[in-house]
C-alpha cells in the first residue's frame, strides 16, 4: 500500500500530520528522526515534522536527508523547513518578531503544493526562529507580514517547506495543502479505508494466529471492543475475552457491558475482583502509586483467569497508534507522559505472544472501523475512560464510601448529557465531526465527575452542612493530545448541579472545570 513516511523531531502535534493524511485515506507511518526505516517501493514521500528545538543549537536533532531528497517528494514543516534551509546553506536566525498563533499567508508564486489555495489564507504559526535566507536553488512561494520565507520550494525537484503548521485546524486550508502533497505530488491513491483495513487485517490475523487460541482483555471501551469484534470476525471461537471488574467502574458498568457483549456474540468471562482492588488501594493517596497498584493487580487477576483457558498462545491488546508513538518517545526531546498505556506489561508476565490488530489506527479510525463492522453506536460513541477508572477521579485515598458518592454524581451527569437535546445548536459529534450531535454526550470527547478532598459549608433546608464539592469535567478534542473545555448551555449546568446536590448525600457544591490541555490534563490525577 502507498504510504507517506513522517519523521518526528519531537513536535507535540506530529500525530496531527498523520491524522490529517489518514483523513484523506492516505496511509502513513510516524518514526523518530533517529530511527528512519529502510525505504521500499511503498514509500511515496517523506515529511519532516516540527520540533521544540532550534536548528541553531549545537545538539539539534539531525537526519541524513540525502537518501530521499531529490529522489522522493519531501515536505518540511516548521522545524523541518528550517532544517532544510540550514542544512543546504540558507540562514536561520532568532527572529525579532516571533510568530505564535494566527497569521495571514499570501501566496506569491505558483506551486503544486499550494494549488487551489486562496491567495490569502489563514495559517497557524509556532516558531521563534525564522529563515532569513533561502539555500541556493530554492524560491519563496508564500509570505506573511512578518516572515518573507513562510513557504518555499526547491527548483527542479519535489522538495517543499513551510514555516507554519498545515496539520492544525487553525490553518484553514491546511488539508488542501497536505492533499496536494500526498496525492498530486507523491501520487498516493487514497485507498486507505475502513473496509480495506478490515479485509486486509482479517486475512493477516488468520495467517498470524493460525489454529491457536487468543485471550483479549475487554474494558468496555471503543478500542478493546473493536479489537474483539475484528478478532472474532477473523478467528471466531478461538477468541476468549476477559472483562475485569476492578471495583472502580461506573454505576452498573460491569453488568451493562457484559450484557452488551453477550448480544454481540463474543465469548466473555466476567472476572469480579473488586474486593481485592479496594484492599490494594487502602491508604494509597499518591496518583502514580494508585496507577501502579491497579496495574499490578490487574495483571495478577487477568493472569489467574487466563490460566483457566487451556491452549491459549496469544494475548490480544487494544493498542492504538498514539499509544505506540507516545510509548516510543524521543530521548531528550519528547518525554513519556502516560504510564498506563496498553503497550508492554502483560506479555512479560504471561509468556504469551502479542497480537495488536489496531496498532496502526488513530482513535477516530478505530471508530470508523467499528461502524464498518456494524458495532452499535452506543459502544462506538462511548467516551474514553481511563484504565485506573474512578480511582484517579477521587483525589486522595479511594474508599467504598467515596466511590458510592462519585458513582451517583457521575451517573446524574452522564445521563444528563445523553438526554439533553442539542439539535440545532451547532455542536459537531466528537466521534465524527462531519455529523452534528443531537445530544450533549455525543458532542463531547470525554466527561466525568471528580470528587474533591475538601469540605465546604452549605445550607440545606434549615440545616448547615459540611460536605464535599464535586467538579464536572467535559472536554472537546480530536486525539486527547490537546483539549478544550466544553461550552455548556447554562440551563444544563443549573439542572445537573441541582440534581446532584439534591440526590447525592455527601455533596453540597458543584463546580465546572474550565481548564484546557495544555496546561491542565483531561484527568485530574
């Protein structure tokens, strides 16, 4: 299959380049700049990403572009553009006017990269350095008011560079630029579709697994559900799924999820270890310690039930592409942010071979594949839920009493989202932005309630109360790398706040978290 190779120099938005190409049905792979794979006939072009580094630093990341520059189409983005200029004799300097945010780009010359782009178009800048002189053989094709060499190309070869970020939504015609590069310049066919993925993956899974048995840990989330249905389509009864109740799930979640999987024909074992998990968390308050305790006991519980499946040789995981990229990291540039991804952990403990059918998919692609597999919308549109579950939505020690309070408040919040009619309000669906949401739940990427470890004074009836506040959290995002708080209608907030305070004993105050990521994270712990 035709593909574009993206070399990552540590930019926080490198994944967005990949997602934009995948939205065009163009397959791509992301590799650290220092781990460039061998180039075969399937590679039709190369993209150099942005970076938090400066090309002027003595230890700036470098890559040998001689293996593909002039031979394959090449696009440098931000740092990539500056690296090409610097490496081939141009000049990159610290700019007197650093550009961050919106800028108006003026197209100044005809170029295949900017074909069909408006003469003046909005772009998103994020750089302190600027290219003050182009290398020999390069010519400017677009400028902004402050940056003359905002975009350039090399004469007589398909090498292009832009100092802005075409991959972010704020660059209004960025997708057109990437389409020009991938399809017109590189010649990719754009045949990476959910149906083609299912067909090739099912065939590959059958070859890989053969007649052996597979175990999959289900969570009720989109990733593990799609992985399970895809594996079931490929190997049928050779697949056994295990759904662990860690005692930290939301209200009725264990029974509801088991029922939904039964309707789908999956062979699922329900492993109730809630008492063990709560005991392991007794007295634990530090967030990372909670995660590790939960992860360790999950492995032990999963292993115990897996040993009862005779002849199992494979462990399936719902690992998706962002997990793989984040877990790889780039030493000294991009750090690992999360410690609870699927990548690693179980295989070392269980001595099983690993199969990851969704390893090359982004979250929105997982949902597209799930729809093509006929999985019910209620499961496909389900919000992401953290592996440590409600334990990281209780600040401090986790107890049964706190869980009971949090479950009730969370249930009111989520039911309110599902039943609030937002038809005509212009909120796009979080799982498919091409469709307008009809209820608030579908308009939101992720939502939940956080139980705070403080007490506040309140008045109920004629009595003074001293109880816990809870915080509502709801964000919109495309990939969880960045997120913004959701602009709720005031009447929704009023209704949910009143219902939580009236019905949940132990709560007398409700607040709404209006922090974006960055600098905050989506979860509180």
